[in-house]
C-alpha cells in the first residue's frame, strides 16, 4: 500500500532537476564549492567548471545553500515544479568564514546571522579544533555556553546559567531523554564525526516543547551521499587523536557510499582515558572509556525520501569520590533508532519522524563490582509530523504535531525515585516572512503532558497532568547592509521530572538526601533578547543582552536535618521565582589573509527573586581569545598555521548561602574559594598531499604553563583541591579518502 501511495504521489508531482554553476565575481568557476538542498539532505560539490546538479528532486520549496573557502555563503530559495531549475550563483570573496546555514531555531534553513533567535553554529575547522571527550567541553568556547563537569568524562552544556533538564539535547532533531536530572548524568552522544553543532541560547519550547526552557543543542551529521544515476561513489574520513594528560587514544572512522539515489553511511568512534593529571597530583578514579557507532541508510527520488538510522554508544565513567580509596563508576549504554521521511505535497512538504531510544545507566560502588547498586532504565518513543509550507513566495513556516512516550524503571538496592510513565502531545505553528529589510518570525504551541507513577508508596494521588502554552516573536531589522538589530521574546516551559516530584532517598551525585515535592507546577520562562550584529568581508561581531524571568523555578533548600543512615543533609524540593540576565559578545576580525582574530566574552547573573539570594552554580565572567597565523604553503606541504589561544575566568563572588556553607565544609573545613584564573594554549598544524584528500596534522598544547585551577562549574572542586586538567599535549591526524 505504501509503495502504491508513493507511486501515485510521484505521478501527481513529477518534480525536476536542480542544476547550476557557481562562479566568483570575476567569472572564474569556484571548484569544490559545497552545494546543498538543505531540507532534502542532498549535497554535491562543484566540478572544475563550477557546475553542480541534483536530479530527481520532488516538487516543493527548498533552501539552496552554497559555501566555499574564501567566499561568503549564499542561501537561495528554490521552487521545484514540473520543470528543471537552473540556478547560477556568484560568490563574493570574504576572509570571514561563517557557517552557511542553521536549521534548529527557525522553520526553514537560514543564515545563522539572519536568525531572530540567538544561535551559534560550530562547524568545520572550529568543530575540528574543539573536539573533546564530552559535549559540554566541546561547546565550552561558545559565547554563553559553559560546561558542568564531573571529571573528563562528564560534561553537560550550561546555557546562560541553565543546564540539565532545562537544556534540551537533540540528535539530528531527535529528542534525547538521557536522564539529565543528575549532576553526574551527561548526554550520551558522540560528536567526533558531526557535520556541525547548532546551539539556541534561550527558550525554544515553541519548536521543541518541555525542557527547552534554557536552550537547545542539536548535533547534526553530514548529509547522506548520493551519486549520479548509474554511478557509484565511495568515500570516508579517518581521525586519530592522542591526549597526553590522560594517556588517551581517541579514534573516529566514517565510511560512506552511494549508488544513484541510495546512500549509506557508517561511523565508529572510541576512546580510552586514564586518570586526569592536575599540575599538582593525579586525580584519583577519573578515567573514562567510550565506544560507539552509527549506521544510516536512505534513498531519495522524485517521490520524496526516507532514511533509517541506528546508533549505539557504551561508556564507562569513573567517579572521583571524597575518599581517594573509593572507586565508584558508571556504565551507560544508549541505543537510538530513527526513521525520517519526506513527501512532497505540491509546493509544500510533509516531514515525518519516528524515534526510539533506550538509555540504561548503572552505578557501581567499587571497581570490579558486577552488580549495580542502582540501575536507571529509560525507554523513549517520539513521533513528529511537520508540514513545511510556503505562501505567496514570502511567508513560509511549519505546522507540526509531536508526541512523546517515556517509560522509566529503576532497580538495585538504592531507592531514589519511582517507576514512572510520561505521555506528551504538542501542536504548534511557526511562521517567518521577509518584508524588505525586516525579517519577522512568530510561533505558538500548546502542550499536554501526563505522568503516572507505578510503584510509589507516597500517600498522594500519583497522576499528574500539565498544560502549557508557549510562544515566540522575533524581529531582525537590517539597518544597513553590514548592520542588523535583533529583538526576540520567547516563552518556554519545563514540566517537573519524576526526580523533582518524588525523589526520596540518598543522591550520591549531590551528596544529599533529597525529598521531592509532589505538588510542583511547571516552570515557565519569559526571555527577551536584544542584539546588534555586524558582518563585513573582514569582520563579524555580535553583541547582545538578555533577561530571562522564570516563574515557579524548581530548586532545593537545606532543612537543617541529617539523614541518620547516610549522614547526608536533607534537602527539600521547592519552587520560587528567578531572574537570569547577562551579556554576550562574539566576534572575529581578519585584518589580512594571514592573520585571524577571534574572541568571546560572556556574563550571567542569576537571582532567586523569591529569597533575594544568588542562584547556585552560575558561571562567572569569562573571556576567550584566539589568534591564528596561516599561509597557503608551498609544494607538498600546504595550509601551515600557528595558533595562540586562551581563556580567563573571573572569581565568582555571588554564592547562594547553602552553596557557600557547602563549600566551607570541603577539605576538612579549609573551605573552597572561587579564584580567578587564566589558561593559555599554543598549537599549529599543516596538510600533507593534495587537497581535498590531504593528511591534516594538528598539534596543540593546552594549559601551556601548567596552571593550577578549579573551574567553578566543576563538581570535583569539593572533592579535590584545584582539580583542573594540567598541561595536555593533543596530537590529531585526519584525512579524507
């Protein structure tokens, strides 16, 4: 029946081909330009004549993205009907190398600088240089983004002071439910072979529902390959890395092939790290291991397209305890399945997404244990249907329906939270239009969420229902060709987790006995952003500020009582109101072709407005800088460069009283004090052989001066003095074939 429907659709909507040529301003062809039909995941490279072609494109409206090194990216809307489309593009030279597209914060793909929401894209060379064992550390240099870390293996993104269940992690748009409510629970995802990572700073609940109250991180792989009819294409990429500090080999391998419209991609990655070395000592029980892989298969034609993806990742993370003789560890296994489909509907397009995820997290008390003290199993099912439409050639957007089902079970001798089931349904619409110099976007969403507890003994009704209405309004006005003013206001929400509601036991991750609150309401935020953006051929700068008011903010308070079994202080979950405000600056300046300057600065101030106290775990003021010297090179050696970079962190003097008291008890009463520190890195690299299949060699020394420090967002700072990573030599070899 499905094949008959697809055949009928193809007969009604014949589609056509998209072909064209890419040239520079002088008329010379641009070779190896990257050309993409974003919504279809189709990608091609221009040949020696600058030509490209996409045969068998279904009817509809699409975004054509063109980018090449040394040129400003170009986006063009393309409408495919029953005739071929010929698109010839001229690229403008630019020393600023910006990401060509983002797809996470708006209904259709846009230039990141044209997004009304504050959006950052890490791709290409920047993503290559930022790769780290955890997602939080990989994104740690993005303005407004920090990492809440527990050693080298656990690092979750902190966006504008919010983290865990207030920041939603996506795997190519698939919602991840990896139990982020625990400080020691990091997102179990690999970024080694990602095409790019997109970050929304601020609420994005209109598109993604609950948990996107603070922001969204979307890890996006490269599109599946395709080949001309009757031909076969095979390629791949190999990366090998060694980190001296943790004696850690790290490798990633990608193999892809295409036969006509059928594409296949497989990846494999793994790492094995020893204990972290600080400048003063070896941090006990801090190693980590990870092994993962993905397989994606898809086919596309005039009838649309379908892609199936399966991924698996296993990880072992050792946990540094206050007692150096203790050896607790975690084992985390995640299996993820996804099926994506596209069907043309005239000038519109129906996108269907089905996903399933199984996340199993086991906590062991000592090395060598085979029976877990606590096992947390989460099974998640998601379904989305999105109608992408274009009206009058200017108004474009989506109307969507999304469904969520989560089944959570626990096992083991420790009892913390009950077994629960969660069911969610959301309906939404998000539209955007360009009116001369003004880009306008507006969206609204309604969510229903139902939670049922299956095995608790709490003397209250265990069924919980929440209804939420969210919205977003964004304006971008181009004052002049290089200058734009951006204003965005958005409302987000987060439904309480079962941990917030029903926890009743020892939580080793926070060194506390935590008691939930079954009467919690949803968290609701109202966030406003105002920013100024500047882009020329030699510079790109964004300066912005935000204020985020959160109603019914969920947090814990100490009771002054002690649990007799564990000796931990008892904390109760409660609600109040909060305000987070801050500023962010990100910029790059290229005075010459051989000198490139980049930098960021950010600060967030969090206040519990119900008590007047500072919010805990707020990142202090930070500045990052990067100086890169490069040249084209000669002969067999090409693209040599030198890199100087660093970061400076101010002292965090605004502490919540409970936070200050907790620090005062660290290290036998010596207390922890937030101290300012700066780190400096030095590196360089070059390529051997002809492009694009050259061998790239990168060598960087992180923390060059072996500075002793404690990151304020490191949870290890209360277990060990100055647990920051010492000097670390990172050697990376990579090549395409």
